[in-house]
C-alpha cells in the first residue's frame, strides 16, 4: 500500500508505483515517476523530469532532478534517470542533463551514494557504483560498473572512470582512469590495480596475475605509450580483462590517461 505522509507535497501529474512511501516534508514534482516500493524518508526533493526505479531508498535532504549547474541551461525539459535498488543517503544531489549535452543524466542499478555525493549534468553512472561521502562528478563524466570513488574525491568534466576502478579519498581526477586501475592524490596518479576490489568480486588468481603483468608492460619506461599499448594488446590478446583496458584506451583517441606518478 502506498503511504504518503500528511506533510508531503505530491504535485498533480506525479506517478507513484505500488507500495511507494513518501515521508514527512518531501516534495515530488509533477513530472516525476517513482518506482514500486521506493521510499523517500523525509525532506527529500524530487523534481524535474525524473524517473526513480523500484526499490530505491532515499534519505533526508537529498535533491534529485534539479536544473543543471550550467550557464547555458535555459530551462529545457532535460531528464534524470535513476536505476533500481539505489541507496541514496543524506544531502546527495543528482542533476538533470543539459540540452547541449546528452539531455539526460543516467544512474544505473544497485548504486550506493553516501552523504553529500554529487552527480552532475549529463553523467553516465553504471551499475554497482559506490560514491563515498562528498565524492563529486563534474558534468559529462562516465563512471563504469563497480567503480569506487573515495570520500571527497573529485572527477573533472568529461573524464572516464573504467570498470572496477578505484579512486582514492581526496583524489583530484582530471585524466581517464583505466578499468581495474587504482588512483590516488591530487592531481591523481596511477598507483597499481584495484586488487582488493578484484579479489572481493571473485576474479581468479590467473586473471589477476595476467592483469598485473599487463599493467607492468603498459606502464613500463621503454618506448612510447602507444607502442606499449600495442605490445600489451598483442601479448595478452587472449585475456578479456586485459583487452578491456586496451579497448578503453583506444576508444577515445587523443584523451589523456592517468599515469603513474613518475610520468606526470
């Protein structure tokens, strides 16, 4: 049964799925869709053209679907889409897209967004992403599945964070981070692989060893980076995890990759 607190404001046109709960002093705008069993605990604002998937938990003072923080925004009806089973804690902000960008900000399923985390306009956030307290994404950032962003980290606009990557607390990331990589510092530098995350998610010893060997080759001192990319691709063509890194690097020609500290 849908439960709406007497102090909540549900504007005409909003769509609420089965068994939604809207707690005290929440505001749900007219173009909002809340999936089944989603719960807004209290003081939550969901506005704009926003779709929240089923089974989400949204904590006090979260703001979802507000206009993008972009000087070119002129009130266009851009969107925010949040996947199922997202856990969104206090004071998290997620903004709608821009008309000059994708027009939509997309957040995947099963994400964990802790206090004060921010997802800016036109971002693409994958499934099972974790953003610790005050982790911040600039506009147009792509964060792939299972990435982990530490507290107070900041990712510059248009940057890509690869699958299973780890961004350390307080890191300032202004270059792309390869899948499975681990970066720290401000500005962030590559600090090896996300070995803890790989082990927790069931990667085999053989897969991890192949990734470690490929990492050493990719970030060796000999030759140019492009030569090392080609050498790594040839040597590890039979390892899908390594080839995922190679495809990530090759997908965006001319983009900068976060490198070990000695190469910054």
